[in-house]
C-alpha cells in the first residue's frame, strides 16, 4: 500500500518562488532604484492669502517733505577752556580740607587751609619795608628843613626824595604779597586759605589731609569746571562727513531726558580719523541750562541737511515692528497682501510716521498691520 506525502501550503509556495526566480536570471536594477525626488517650491513667506481682504481697510501713503537727517551718538565732556585750577601760592602742609571731588562750589568758597613758612618770611619782609619807609620819610623831612635853611644842596634833597620813593615802592610790594597769600597784615597767621576761583564742580582732586602742597606748582590741589557750557564729542563716519560743516547746528537728544531737545554748534571737526571705526571726532558746543547734562552722559546728535527731501507718510499703525525691522502690508494680486520691508522715520503729529524707504507716496498700505498679522498667526 502506497503512502501519500502531503507538503504544507506555505512550503510549497516558497519552493515555487525559488524555482521561478532561478528561471528568470538577474534582477532589473531600474526596477529596484528608488523613485525620483519631487521638488516642491516653498511658498513666498511674505505673501499672505486671506478669504476676506476687504475686512482690512487700506490707507494711502501721503507725502512729507523734510530735511535729510544724520543721527550720530556722542558723550558729554567738560569744556576744558572752562577748567580752572585752584592753586596754592604758598608751599606748606595741608591742615584742613573743606571740599571734595564732585562737590559743587561757589566762587570764593574755602577749599582747604595750608600751614606755610612762606607767610612768616613774607611778613618779616613786610615789617622790614615798613621800617625802611618810615626811616626814609623821616630823612626826607629832615632834608627838606635843611634845604630850606641852605644847609644842604638841592642834589642832597633829591637823593632823599628818591630814597623815600623807593622805600614806598618796596612797602607796597610787600603789602601786596601778603594780600596774595591771604594774610591780614594787622593779624598775621601761618595759615593760608585757598578758595575757589570760580563757581562750578570739582572735577579733579590731588590733595589729602596732611599732604604737602607746592606753591605755584603742579599738581594743583583742585580743578574746578564750569559746566554751564559743555562739549559733546560725537563719532561721524567717513561716508557721512560731507553732511556736516563748521558752525552747523544740531539737535541734542538726551537718553536721560527723552522729551528734551537742546541745540549744539559744531566748533571742531577732527582732522584725523579713528582707524578702528573710520570715524572723525566732531565737537559740539552746547549750553547746559540748569546743568542737566552730566559728564559722561550718552546723547544722540541729529544734523539736518539744507535741501529737503520727499518721504512717504502713513499711519503709525500701518508699520509693523517685527524682528528688529519695520514692515508694511500692501495689496497683492489675487486678493492677498504682501509684506514689504521699509525704513521708518520720525513720528509726526496726528499719529502719522515717516517712511524713508520701501514705500513711495501714493501707495496703498493696510491701515492696521498688527491686526492683519494677528489674523495670519491664528
């Protein structure tokens, strides 16, 4: 009796595929290759499609004429022509200091006191000249009596007169020396008072308690600066130098006082450029009312050209500030809007703003760019 052999269905199919493959030979490489890559171009990110564009009203860019402006940064510096040293006329030792660096002082205010041996020498010279003048005057009076009686000649009288005049000159010089040292000849003392020569701010101090002071020699104990007028030193780049000239006025805007504008005049344009930034130092003379400008403050100076230029002007709400840039939306073909980069200018009355570039007068822009942007983000 013969026995039948049954093979599993899966094994049978596997053997069939193997035999079929062996019969066909090598595989086709084109059939095994991956499909070709499909290139899809990205949409314009600045082009926006909306279903109802009429819900975003448009505004027409107007026309505004203004002089071209050049904005540069600068710092407040003291006017060195208004820096006055408080010097000591006598050499000695400091015994008392009445003011410090940064103090506001008035003219004639006591700054420090110095004990000096120069005073004793000056007072001794004064007493000597007083005695010499008294003796010369007595001799002149005696000579005049003798001359009237014929006891001496006119020549001897003239000699006595000259001696008395010389003694008087020496006395005047000694008296003036005491005044310069601040000494009262009737109440002499060994202390010299040094007072402020002008009103201002002490910007430099080179003396401490018990320190030695040299008469009429540097370093001076104090330096006082009159800050009623200051210098503003600005950096103007090489490419902008043709926009400024000596005597030109500029608007000064203070970071500390945003709503305040001062006027400054160019009195010097540096002849040498800073090689690291290719800029020249420009110096402005600026009055400092109430001394609101302090040394070291940062400011912005705006120079205006002579010939006015025409700029577009749009509602300030039409300008979108995004990623440190300014943008506006303008109508595009197909019922959408296109975002255009612009360069914003000065703010104008009635909520308007200049556009220096990117949009010309007469162009249509979306009145409220932020509203459209919020709709797109949703």
